[in-house]
């Protein structure tokens, strides 16, 4: 029971932290895109992931947003 309570508390506390990370990740992606040397396919994928990250952030799905933005950052090498 203590583990369940601790896990629930951690999930509740982690959500606001992820919410603040999303805009910072989006800014980093936008800045990196200005100087990125990507193929058309890579650029399309990064743009798609960036848009998904923003829409999921706005919908309150912060873990999904963080995951999409992390993939975009990896493609950009940041």
C-alpha cells in the first residue's frame, strides 16, 4: 500500500515538471532547426514530432509530448 501511495504521489508531482520541460524543448528544437543540415525526410520527421509535442503539451499529455520532443531532439543531435 505504501508503494502504491508513493507511486501515485510521484506521478502527480512529475506532471508539472514535465509541463515546464516541453516549452524549453520546443525552443531548443526551433533554434537547432535554423542551422540544421537535414535531409528532406529528416526535416519532415522533426517538424512532425515538434508539432506533435506542442499539441500533446497543450492537451495536457506531457509524457507523450516529452517523448515526441526527445525524438526530434535526437534527430537534430541535441
